[in-house]
């Protein structure tokens, strides 16, 4: 018997996705589904941000270097005491800026309306406040953003700088290097040992990282001629009886919806397979060449039937469901 | 402004015309409301981009109503439609709109204003008991450092990282020690060294705060270690009768710096205490609550360390007399105490 050909691939992917699905309850009493960001996209976002910060620091250094040292590059001997003081002050401000800038970068962007640094924006993720124990949605606060980024210093910057300096100095490399590596490893692996993929900073701040939905409103399905049951190719009029429609439930309806919407995937072959499967199930003799009109008509009438049932409080989850 | 309104109403007209053609009741429901959804989406997109100026007044006024309309649309749709794509769109839009409507209450600038206008000092007062604990630990650390070195001067080298050319070692002459405190006005590079110390201190403070995570014990150890060093230094200069001079030398930046380290340690202890004794809350909730409360304090700590670094790098070189140094250090201490404990505005937005 011909069956739904793509189910084998669709189900496991959904379950991996379902493991990251969470629900929060807003003040209006609305249950909002969220999807936690994957760990991979968070790492990628972090790398993009770090690259940008390094670029920003490097760019500023070049600019300041040009302004103070002239275009020659090498630092000229400064004899004027006033000029020397000025240079020293610049050096001091520079060291402070080196500390402040990476921290400020993350705090500044995450406090914006998007709740995301440029790296996170590229990956389509953002930070949000973790809901309370009862699932009630909480508001992101400035304090939370600061707290989660303060932790970044000990999670990332300190061990990395430490490993770097241990490698460059050379002496006593092994012990210090290993210590820093273990330190770094504890924090880097932290997200793998809790359900919500929280890193240390998220724990302290009460935040988590979620995906930002970017869905366009798709077209309504029941507008075309096909939805009326009339084929534009053959002019045939498809009408299904109550018994024809009773065999499938909501799951099959949604698979059919995906197939019809996803025009790139809806190869004639896939449409044919599904049309044949349906015909076999309801005992129609399947023709060829008019699958789309047939499926659109079946989809619309099946949905009308299931939605009517919904309004009356009857739901049918899938074809195995008796309701 | 007019253009946007016109665009929407045209769209809405066509949507209503479509609605009459749609075969399904749930699609008609959707087509009748689609205009409002798209308008909300356009507003949310512009708010996310931070372009508040690009949004008309009537759109801003309409935002809460549009959001509520969307919420009720979604709730109705969940009960009446099986159109998965439309449901997913509504859920996504509701989520984005929720983040905009209930986003961070203040932007960076608003937060800064609140921070200096009382939020910082309120944060410090909120962890009062922990400050007392941290203070006791720091005093104990100083005493331990003194006693250790007094019993066996070899401890000095263990506490103080040896630097070549440093005259501050046990057995140094009075003149050498005196020279290390005064008369370096002309020396070059001190300011840079001070700035380096700042970033070092800032990292130690953040470590103190962050290790509160491990029930506060590492924070306490860090405090003890850092103040033991102070005790050793005090012992060294006391031996040559230079205690007051050393205190003066340290106080210029030390009152600010030690205060900052005190607050950082107190923050760590606060988190540790909250996690060890969460009460009715889960450990995660307790940690998050304590972390958010102390984040404000920690921002202040970093600022204080910047001030301390500037004092150390510039002011100390300019003032070469113990009395003036003590006066400046005392003034700074008084200033912080006044700001934190006498300045009683909560800093919460009215």
C-alpha cells in the first residue's frame, strides 16, 4: 500500500525540536510557545560577537595609533613632558577601555529591544527571562543582562587569557595550562548538564536564550478554485462524502497542508503518491494529471469537517483516533 | 504617516473581499483580521530595529490594543482553525509582540540614570548583612596575614609575589621602605601600572562575585588571600615604625579599592548564602534573584575600581605628604559611606 512518503524524516526532526520547546504563560493568560536556542547556534553567535569585538578594538587601536604616533608607525621619542603625560593618560584610558569594551558590547546590545547582540541576531536568537516555577512569563531586567554578562569574564575571558599567557610565557606551561583548561571546560560544558541549556551566567541572571520566530503569514488555503472542489485543469468537480473524510485526522491534514504549501517540495511525484494513498484508502479510482486540484479539494473539505467537529468539541488527532 | 494608513486600509479592503470568497469559516475569520495582524507586525518590526521615530503616534497608541487583539485572535484560532501555518505565524508574532510590549523596562541610558540616582546605593544597602560578613572576613584575613608573617617571615614571600627590584622585603632598611612610599613624583609609567592593576582588581572582584555560585566559599578564600597580603605589608612597615605612613600611602586609593573588594566579596557571599539557604524557592530561582540583586552592586564595584585606579595612578603621585593622603583617603571613604547609606532614594522608576 502506498503511504505518506515523508513521514519517516519528519517525525524524528520534530522530536529533537520538541525537546527544546517550552511554554510560558503571559499576564493576559496566553500560553506562548518558545523554542530554546540550540547550543550550536549560541556558540556560533558568540564567535561572531568576539570577532566583531576584536575588530572594534583593533580598529580603534589603529586609529589611536595613527593619531598619536603619526603615520610612521614606530613610537617617536617624546621629549615634551606635557605630551608625555598626555600619552600616558591615553595608555591608561586604553587599558580601561580594553576591559570595559567587551563587557559593554554584550550589555548594550542585549538591553536593546531585540535582546540580542549582532551575533545572536545573525543566528536568529535572543535572550529572555526564565519564567517562574508556575510558568508565568517574567520581564527581562537590566540587572539580569548585566549579571549574565559579568559571568562571561570568568567563564571565557579569564581562562582564555590565562591559557594564552601560559602558552606564550612557556615556563610552567603544563600545570597552569591544564588548570585553565579544566576551568574553561567546566563552564563550557555547563550548558550540557541542565535541561534548559543554561550557562553559568544564565543561572545567576535567571535568563535563557530562545529562538526568534520569523514566520511570514502564508496565503489562506481556501481561496482558489481548487478549494471549491473545481479543477482548473479538467473542470471536474470533487465532492467527498462524510465517510470519505472520516478516515483522516488533524495530523494527516497538517502533513497535507505542508505538502500543498511547500511548492518547491511538492514535486508531481509526491503529489501523485499522496493522491494515490488517499484514493486507495477511500476507495476512489485514482486518475492522473489532476492531483493538485484533487488534493486541494480534499484538504479543504477535510479541514471543514474537522473544524466543524472542533467547534462542537470533537477532535480527531490522526487516522487512528476514533473521535 | 498617511501613506501607511492608506496602505493598510487598501489591504484590508482586499482582505475583506477575499473573505467573502474563502470557502472555510476559519479562513474568513483570518482574512477579516489579517490587516490588524500585519499592522502590528510592521510596528513590532520597527520597534525591534529601535526606530521609534519611524512609528507614527497613532500606531504607538494602537500598539497595546493591537496586541490584545492578536492575543484574542490567537486564542480563538487555537480553538477553531487547523491551519498550522497561520497558527505558527500568530504564535511567532505574539511572541515578538510580547517581547516588545514587555521588553526590558529601560534602555541602557534609562538604566544608567536609575543606577546613579539611587539604584546603586539601594543595592548596596540590600546586601547589608553580607557586607558585615565580608568585612569580618577581611579583618580576619589581615590579622591572619600579620600573624603568619610575624611568626615566620618566610610567609611573606609566599603571600607577596616576588618581583625583581622590589625593596619591600623583610629586613629592608627604614630608608628603603620610606623611599618606596614617598618621592616618586617623577617616575614614569606608574599610571599605566595603576591601570593594569585596575583590570587585575576588576577581574579579582568579578571572580569574588561569580564564585558565589559555589556557595560563597571561594569568595571568602579570595577575600582572605587578598587581605592577608595587606596584613603582611602592614607588619613589614610596622617593624620600621612606618605604619601611619603606609596607611596614608594606601588610603589614597585603598579606601575606594578595599571598599570595592568588600562589596564584591559581599555580593559573592550573598549569592552563596541564597543558594545554600534558598528557603521556599528552588536553588535556581534563589541564585537568579540574588544574582540580579548583586549585579547592580557589581557594576558599581567596577566603577569604584576605575576611580581607585585613577587615584592610584595620578593623585598619589601628586600628593607627597601623609596628612594630605590620609585626608584624601578619608574623604573618599566618607563620600562612599554617605552615598551608599545616607542617600536614600530607591531609584525605582515612579
